[in-house]
C-alpha cells in the first residue's frame, strides 16, 4: 500500500497530462495520442469513481446509445450483476441517486466494473475491481479477466496474491519504484 500502483494506473489512463518520463502504448508515446480517442479505447475503474444521478442504463453506458441491453446482460452475468438488474422493477430505467437511496458498495462496484468493460476496450485499468465483493463474484470476475477476455491488455492494481499467481506477469512497487516485473514466483510472497 502507498507504493505508487494507483498513481501508475492514473498515469497510464491519461488523467495526468503533466509528468516526467515517458509512457509508451503500442510503441507510441502517450503524449502523441488524442486524449479523447485514447480514453474511448480504455476502460477504467479507479476508487474515486461513483455512480451519478441518472438511470442504471446511463450509469453503465455513460449515455452511449450504441450499447444494447443484451450486451449489458451478457456481460453483467459474467461479473455477478444480472440478478440486481433483473430485480429492479424499472429495469434499466431505474433511477440511481448517489446521495439519496444508496446502493450497496458491492452493487456500485459491479456497475462501475461493467462500465469499464462494456465498450470492449483495448486497454483495461482496474484498481481493486473486486473490493467489497463476495468471494464467488471475485472469482467469477477474475476468471473472466484471465480466461475469457481476449485481445485486451489488462492492468489490475491489487494486493491479491491468488490473482497475481494466475496473471501473466506482476509488477511490484516499493515507495514509487518498480522493484520487480515478471512472472509470479514463490519468492515473491
């Protein structure tokens, strides 16, 4: 904790326009990308995000009318949100209010994760995506990220050793310095 993992995700997401050094994506410096185009191809879930006043559909799609309900339901079943959606009397038209009747942190986390995944991003940046979720949903999400999601580069900021052991590679930071990059090995625990 406090080692710089979250800062790295924010830098890669393009949120911070000013930084020292270079970030290279697909052999192109991040500064050379058009910010809007880059961010449209990037799914992001960071801890400061929240739902906004609007319908469930608007919160998931960010008002992108090209996304179909059947796409949402397919993906929501993979992350454990489909029962919540089906239980809403107004379905996708259910109004969400971040300051009124609060949803559980688990449901909010799943909505935000679905928002990050729904546009089929090429780059996915996730900060503790299973924080506050039940074990069976955590495993469901991890299985989806590691086994089903194809053609996407995924960065997950987490202290979850079980997930790290299954990932293609890990990065270990200490006080803002990258100390290790490579496959998980027994000596890292």
